[in-house]
């Protein structure tokens, strides 16, 4: 897999949650963690059959040297989302960094990365 495969891998991962949740209002972003391109989606998810149960659904994916990695978070509140986003990750032995930078959803040029 290469960076050009990232949107396909990430979209497929985020679509998997739709078996159990009605997803609405997705927002997308892209950024780098070290030398790795990262794709992110944040949306609201309501449990199918229980619309009163809402969660923030966040999917984060990147392509590694020998594979791909994706994280999926169902956050009940802002604190849970912040804990997830500030979790430290290391990709392919690079320096540890927070999974999601504060600028992840800043507007990017049409070219993406």
C-alpha cells in the first residue's frame, strides 16, 4: 500500500461502523505525523434503534512501511475524545507524538497533502 491508497483504506474502515450507527455530519481532515500522512473523519453517530444514544465517532488512519493502521473512537463526551486525540503514538519507530494535532481539521488546499 502507498499514500494514494490511504483514502480508500480509511473510508472502508469508517464505513464499517455504519452497521450499528446512523452516521451524520462527517468532517474530514488530513495531516502528517512525522513522515506519515494521516486521514481523519469525525462525525456524530446514533445507535441504530436508539437515536437518543449519540456518540462522537472519530476514525484516524495512516499507511505504514509494512501495512496500515486505523483507530476508531466512540466518544461519549468531550473528555473521552480529548484523551483519545492526545494519546501518544509511534509510527514505524519515529518519535512519539499525539495522535491528533489541534490543526487536524484546518482547511487544506484541494490537493490534500
